[in-house]
């Protein structure tokens, strides 16, 4: 984003100097937008900043707006080409790093395959014998997943009660072994004994409830087969990844079937990311749940739209008096006469007070109403920004609940899904809401009516553009406020504890006692690092800042500052505060990289839309040499296609067409080649190529699974045994 901000610096300078060729002292963010260039009906040329015809003997120190628009287009094309090159490099770098990390990291999934839709009477021994015969490699372990989600949930609840009982027992032990006898100790012991008995009865009650929900005949639904060597894993993947004809037709090898059933084999996810209690839920059930949560999220967006429109409507009503036309010749009169006029009609106070500073206005009682109106309008502008920020926080909370409700089968899938939807919700809430202010159908739906610009004209940049920049400025800090507050509170409680320690490392605070090591660990342990929300936050920042870059060139600068702060804040807190995350796959990163590719299309379409506004840039039609063939009276009546047929939009259109064509040809050619090679493999009975990258990603130093587990060189959990899952 920093380089994109540098590329768009000429646009920023031209916009900031505006039509006067000099920087206004009353600087505001709106001066950096197209709105500072003025309406085309009033301004047809812009002065070049720093250009003095007398000093430098230049013939022309002004540039026609049509030529300026063409220059802006080429600058934006240069920035877009840089973004495309950076995106292509990121994809290649990501693929390369994936292979390097896979070859240098030993995980349990390097040895394990996942089987879906297995026979319900499958046993571990039968699967171990079957895959040992098929691959010729030893099987280290087999773990089955059953249709016992209710039982697992009952065990989780039972475990919580057992933890409470364990802590109660440790408190009893502490009370019995404490050196200094204190008053009321026997009473506390009797109370703890009763609590232990109650918790023991609660555990027995949980066991009775669990025995009632256990199915009489549990059915196996999935299996995880761990081989002794990585070669065994590769062999299993190669054996079962056949071409489509042999997989779905009658040529499926009989020796690969298990109890007459065709097996679906894929690489297993990391054991620490599996949500065992959700494996029983079908794909259709999860889809229905996801639709329900999406509907709730859309209702939340509508609620945010209503609140924002209410703030915008209130701001319009506050400023309606400040828009009353000033009397003819008002500014030619003396100060005394002007004050007399506004005393007779207080609604004219803006005519005189707007030329003064805020301090000077406060000293004149006739200007107090104007100050209050402007203050309320400014407060509502920032209030609308805070509404967006709070709505984003609500989306984060909502997706936390939705991720649990939707019953994803792994943390990878759940958090990748949450990342994409939180990104889309925040993108609509932050980046698209300002485009809806002037839509009458939406105002009617919300039940509010106010006049606002529906196009990217001068008025829009004063309302929607300003709101958007306020939101993005708040976005620089707001995502990190909660994390920093939690961090400082966490460090403060640790400092208080360490200050109270004696020479023997015992605390002087008699009210602060940890009865178990786990309690003390929890005291020092930080919260989990929610990487999926960090991904979504960065994506939203990049999307919005680059989407509006051509008309508001300060946005890439805000995006660069936001990304810079996010990088260092997340890095510092990750190293000093957050817990070690599970062994995630690279699915989330790949999904984010893919989403960045769509940003190129979004940016170019938005650039053409913003630069096609004829109120600022009339433009020269491609088929007509007369740059002013569109009269100012016809501005706003031109069709959308006519707006696109301007010479200054040609570079943007060509870039968009070339990018889409390149991506389509790349995807079509890749799909076509895959089909051709697939047919050739079918004719030659060759195997699928889907597992070739697995061979190239094998560990650099081959080590047996049992040896790696015993030497504790496996990253993350080393087994797919559900009883060893830390949950």
C-alpha cells in the first residue's frame, strides 16, 4: 500500500491544490478528493501547482480537465499494474513457501489419510490390515469416528464438572496442609467437603445421563489411518486417486474396495483442528445452518444502514438552516450591517460566521447557533463512523457464535468460513454503505427521506467521501484498542503479583492463592490469537483503500499506515501476549490471496465509475473530436454506456479487459489441459496427478512416525486419538 500511495501522490497534490493552484489554509480531508477540483460547469481547467508563467516563462500553467483526467487514468493504470505484479508474486511466493515449510516441518498429517463414508461395522484392525495389504507399508495406528456427537458433548460437560471437583480436592488438600492455622478453617473444610460430595454426585448424574443417550449400536462414520512412514501415506493417496472413469464407472479395482465399498481418501487435517463432535452432521445440515446465520448477518447490516441513515438524516436537518441563501450584496456591506442582518434573521448567521475562526465565532453571540449546528453536524458525522466501527465488532461477535452453530468439522474450515464472511460483512458495512446514501429505494425501505448525492459528484465527496475517510481513520486504531486494553490489564496483574513476592517466591497476598498448577498457568496465559479475524481486517482495509484510490488518493496512505500498525501490533502481541495457535493449514492464506485477485476488477470498475462522473470530468467522446460535445445541461442525462465511451477511460477499460481475458484464458487453458491429460490417463489407465505435489512436499529428512512421536519432533498433536485432544 505504501508504494501505491507513492504512485498516487501526483493525484493527491493536484487535488489538494485544487483550482486555485495554492494550498488553502483551512485544510481538510475533502481537499484531497476529486471534489476539490470543482464542477465542470464552473471549472474547465486546473492550475499546475508550483507553476509560475512569469518566473519560469511557461506558456501554459493550466491543464485542461480532460487532459488531467487522462493523466489520472494512466497513473491509476500504473498503480494497477504494480498491484497485479505484486499479487502474482504473492501467489508464487506462497506456493514456494508452502513446499519449503512442508518439507521442513513434521506433523501427524504427513502420515495420515482421512476416510469418509466407511462401512458402519468397520474396526480399526480391519482397516489396518486392508491398507497394509494395499500399500505394502506398515500402519502405525487407526482411529475411528462414530455417530456419537451427543455423547462427546456429554463428556465435555462432564469434564467441566470434573475440573471443578479436582480444584475442590486441591483446596481441601491445601487447607489440611497449611502451616498457619486460621480462624474458621474447620468451617471452610466442612464446606469444601460438602462441595466435593455435591460435585461427585453431579459427575454420577452426568454419567447416568450419558448412558441414556449412547446409541445401542454405534456406527463408524470416518477413519484416520496413520502409516509408519510418509511413503505409506503417499502410496495410499496414489492408489486411491484414480482417474474419473475408473473412480465412478465399473472399472474400480476390486482390491481397493473395503468390504465391497469404494473408499473416499484424502489427506487428514491436523488433529488439533478436528472438531470431533461435529463429524456426525451432514453437509446439508451445515448448509442450512449457514443460511440461517447469513440471514441474521444481513439483518444486522440492514440495522446498521438504518442507524447510519438516521444519523445522516439528523445531520441534514441540523444543517438545513445553514443552507439558506445569503442576501444579495451581503458580503459587500460593512460588518455592522452584516451583524444587524443576522440579528434580524438568525438563519443567516452562517453567511457571516462561516468566514471566521471557531474562537472568533464564540466571542460573537450571533454565531453561537451556527457553532452549535456545525458541532452537531460534525458529531453526527463521527457518530456515523463509530456506528460502523461498533457494527464491525458486532459482526465479529456474531461470527464467533455462528461458527459454533454451523457445526464445521474442523477449525480450519470454520475459521476460513468466518474469515470470508466477516470480510464481506465489514466490506459492505464500511466500503459500500456510503454508496447507498442517495438510493431512494433504500431510504424508503428504512423509512427515512433526505437529499443526498447518488453519483460521485462534488456533493458526494463532501458527505459520503468524508464519512468514508473518517471510518478508515478510525479503522487504523479501533481493531487494536481491545487487544491493547487486555494486554495492559494482563501485564498489570502480573506486575502486582511479582511485586508482592517474598524472597522465597511466595506471595504476601493471602487472598490470592492458586490451588493447582493449571490455575497459575491460566493466570499467566494470554487469550487465543484469532488469526481469521486479523486476515479479514487487513483484507477490508486493502479493499476499501484501493477501491477508492483514484478519486481519494489519501486512502492508500491510510491503508499503508493501517497495515504497518497492524503488522507491528500483531507481531508484538503474538510474541508477548497471545497463546500458541493450533497447527492451521494454509487454506486461509490461499483464500485471502484469491480474494485479492478480485480486488483488481473491483478497483478498475470503481475507477471508471468515479472518473465517469461528468459533473467533474465532462470527458471527450471517443467518436467525437469535440471535447465539449456533451453540454453542461446534458450532464446527468447521459447513459451509463455513453459515460464509459470517453477517451480518458480507455486506459482503464483496456487494463480491465486484458486482466479479465488473461485470467479467463489461464483458467480455461488450465482446465482444458487437465481434461486432455485426464483423458490420456484414462486411456492409458494412468493414475491421477492430484498427488504429485505431495511427493514434492515430502519431508527433507525421512523419519518414521513412531520415532518422530517418541523423540517429540512432531509439531502439534502427534495422534488422532480423541482422548488426547486438549479440548
